[in-house]
């Protein structure tokens, strides 16, 4: 009976977190109807309604929220300890889940995986690209990636990349029809490729700095995107000016396909950091990934 209760509680925790029988069933590898029956049995034993079901969503009741707050951390601790047992294996193993923005995923994480994964076939790494400031504990991630000044003080932070410089670029064809801006204020008369990120709650204001003077410019334009690939291609296609990490445009600047402007106004930002909870037990696989990612200046 105790074993059955543990299984039912673990199942409830997954459904409550996912807020969907369908997603929870996919995660657990069972049918939604089986999950629904398990939750009904648990509710009958407790004499309490734990979940409110509609045709579109699943939400925890007050009793369900209280139970989730109580049992979920316990199951997380058990999973962490089981993962820690991989220390007894000959090779590091396990799955590492990381949430990061698109740029650090491309510029930092992907190169690290090229060095790590071929030599360690028992390690799996899941990268979820997300521009929001995700709570990695609540969402069940092992770690996240943010700029240094965005990491919460209660997290362990490991620098994994150099400072980042931004660039404003446009195609030669665009500048044949438009004068080059001499100051950030001139951008208001240009067709700019806007960015919409959930982190900022709207269109991203372009950030500049010169001689200690900081400036944020809200630009206008015909194109709005939310990823680097579309931003870069739109600039290459002559659709307007783009504001983006320097490393993503540098090759196109070198071959003349893009022209850089406002170079002396583009600031450096604190480099990317991998962050994770201070209470997290570092499995061999996770410790290995952290060591490979750790930034070592030349």
C-alpha cells in the first residue's frame, strides 16, 4: 500500500506541474485515461478534490496546491540523490536540462556539446531555448544561462563566455537608399528590425553607451522578429538595420555583405553565466559539463 501511495503521489505531482493530463501522460509514458484513474483513486482515498478539470486545462485546488508544495520537493530530492549514484559508474551518465536564450545556445552551449558528447555516450543534454527569465527550480531544469547581471544572488554562477559586444548592421543595398546614422538618435528615421522578447514585455529598446553616457532608443520599422536567424537574414536582405551580437554578424561584415555603423556607441555586456541552485548535488555528468563550459580567458 505504501508503494502504491508513493506512485500515486508522484503521478499527481507530474500532472499538477504540467497542468495537463496529455503532457503528463507523454512524460510518464502512460495513457491519459490511466492517469485520470490514478488521480481519481488518490482523491477518493484522501477524501479531497486535488485537481479541477475542464476541457482545456487542469488546475490544482487549494488542497492540491498544498499537497504539491509538500511532496514535489521530496521527489526532486530523491531524483537528485538517485542521479548522484552515477558516481559509482565507470563513466558519467544522465540527462542534463538547461534553459537558455538563442544566442548563448548557439555561441556557447553548442560548441561545448561538440567537445563533450562524442566522448560520453551516456550523457544526454536537453537545451530549451527561452527568452523569458525562467525559474529553473519550478520548471525542473538543472541549470540556466543568463548574462552575469541577471543571475539571482542565491544561485551559483559560473562564467561561461567573454563579455558580449553588440553591433548595428545593414546591407550595402540598404545604405544606397539611406544615409548612415551618425548617432543613436538618428535611428528613429531608419527602418529598423525590431525584436520582441517576453523578458522585456514588449519591443526591445536598443542600448547604447559612450563616454559613460547610456542611451536607450526605441526604434521603428516594418519587421518584428524574436530570433537571431530572422534578424540576421532580414538585414542581409536589405529590410533594415539590425542590432545583434557582434559575433553573429562579424563574418558578413568581413565579406562586405553587411556594413557596421555606430561602432563607437555599441557597449560591452557582462558575459553569459551558467547558474544553478546552491543546494544542487553536482553529479559527475553535470560537473563535467560545467568544467567544459567554464570560461578561461586567454
